C-alpha cells in the first residue's frame, strides 16, 4: 500500500538510477506529498499522495499535458492510457495498485518505446 512514507523510500531508490535530472518537492506534510521528478524542463513524473483520503496520483507530464497516469481514489485504482490519457482504463491491469517504482518502470519503457527520452 502506498503511503507518503513508502513513496519517499521508493523515490530515494529511483534517484539512485540517475535518470532524473531534477527533483522539486511541491508539498510535503505529515499526510500529503507532492513531488516532481524531471527528465527535462518540460518532461516529468508528478507524484501526489494524500494518506487521509487514500488518494494517489502518478502522472507522466510533457509540455503541461498528461501523457500517462495511474490514480487511486479512496482506495480504488484506474489507469490513464498513453494514447488516451483523459480516459480511465478499468481493466484488471488498470485497476490494480502499483508502486511508485513500478510506475517509474512503466514510464521508462514508454519513453523508450515512443522515442521521447
């Protein structure tokens, strides 16, 4: 289960891979975390977690538009597919919980496949 504490631990692991060029902590409180991992000025992963409401959001953003994402709302997950990021994918894979590390790996595969990074 994702919590602000577990996401911070996973973030530290991801930063060891040296693919992230900058990190910006936008909000960090007892139960809330909002962080951006930058690949470039206009390409980043945004991480949001609110422990109280059980909301988690992992988004890949490029030029201020979401390209891909996975969200948890009150404990229920859905995915925003790469080709159609405004839609909710409610498939078995889309509805499963993912860790930050797993989302990061999905993003890295996607960026490589689409020749974005």
